[in-house]
C-alpha cells in the first residue's frame, strides 16, 4: 500500500491504523522547488512511485493509482509491464473532458486534446478497471472511449465518520450563519455577488467563507456594503473546517460543471447541516441529493431572485437527517472498491489489501 496525504490539511495517521496483514511502505513527498517546472514535477513523482512499486512488487497483489488524471495515465503502461499486476486507475476528476469545457477554442485546443486522449487511451488499455467519481463523468468517458466502457465503474466521493470526532464546536450553531468552504467565485461569480447583495439586506445574517478566494470574497463584500456581515478564514486544516461547519446554520456549495460533486457536500450533510446548492441544469449533485429533506437545489439559469428565494427556503427548511449520507461513508466505498479488485484478481475468496 502507498498512501500520500498532505498532513497540512488532513493530519490523520493512516499507516498506524492498518491491520497487521497489510504491508505498507512510505513514499516521502518532494519538497517544493521553484526551479523545477510544474509539469516536470508532476512526472517525477509518479515515476518515483513506479520505481518503488517495482521494487516492492513481490508483496503486491494489485496496483491502484489515485489522483489527478495526468499522473496515472503516464506511468500506467510501465506499471503494467514491469509489475505484471492488475492495475486500477481512479479518476476523481475528468481530464480531457475538463479541458474541452474550459480551454479557448482554436487549433492549440484541438491538438492538445488529441494528445490528452491518446494518453488517456493508453492508460485505459493498461487498466483492468477505471473508476470515476461520478456517474455523469463515467458516461462522458464511455462516449469518448466506447471500446473501453466495459472497464468503467463509478465509486463516488464520500466522507470518513471518524473525522468528525474532531468537529466539536466551542459554541452552538447560529441558524442565521451561512457558510461556504471551497471555491465560489471560480464556479459561480454572479451567484457570489447576488448572495452578498441579499445578505446586505438582512442585517441579522452572517456569511463565513473558508478557502483560497478569501481576499476576492471580502473585496466583493465591500463593493455591496456587506463587509460587516462577512468573515473570511482563508486556508484551514480539515478538522478546523469541520468545526466551522458545525457552527453554521446552513452551508452552501456551488459548481459549474455537470459532473462536479466534490466532497464538501458530504461534510455538510454528515454534520446534519441544511445545504443550499447552486448547480448546472444537469448536475451530479442534484442527481444524488435532489429531494433530500433539508437540501435546496438551485439550477441554472441563476438569478438574483433565485438566490434570495433559495436562501429563504434553506433557512426555513426542515433539518437534515444524516441517514442520507450513510451509504457514502469511506467504509462503504472501500467495500465497493474491494469488490472490483476481487474481480480483477479473479480470486473472490481471497481478501484484498486496502489502498
């Protein structure tokens, strides 16, 4: 098993909690070096993983590559060739599909996407299974690569109930506090402005933002004269984010990609928070949670009136039952992955090591 976790955000110790029958080796993170180009660094680390996997192949039953798509695709054929082990690729996000939606039109986009899809096809050819985080993303890739669709499966994001023992709040939740953690202006800049405008009309409401857009959010709050009702927290460790979520009355998530699901919505619901979602007309978030009591879905096209109505509905909606996310716990998702691994190994009677 190889686990790479950024301890600044997620300090949980993984290796110390493994059962004795699971062997593990640690791969140290490369320190950031500004003189190394980003794309070179993204290749060097997977190659380092490859060398370690080859070295320890005698204790491995299978190889699972998690991460952003660029990394596993590059070394997938080499891993398959040098280890002769079943290989599973796990995509939490799309790669060529994402660039297809975001890159500027023109010849460079066409050439770049053909190159990306060639690398993706090479990785798919080497894998026995390819895991996608959402069903919409799986269907997108099934249309692009129909000859490999039999390898494609979906295991969604989720949450670890053990993480929430650190989420105690120093004070009770404030029903008039609205919280958003993660990207906001990046996905829905108009919604961000409208939400702050509506906030300014209700002096008793308070908005808390956590994430890398803190300066931009506060700047926007000043533009609409809502700065006295807005708090920005910047980057926080995961357990501190959960504490802030517990203090909120409702939580907001936004996404501009139909296949987007993320992880924050699971944190919100696992803590029993009412959730307001701003999503595209077709959305994985809506597929999973539309109709769940306490979840308010606002689909595109968005408007100021919709934002105001959504906030009012969310603030008065019935409480959320945490039962709605029980099936998304990491233990459930690990069992799904174990089932696919059993199929790859063709040894269903033998337990599979966890990755």
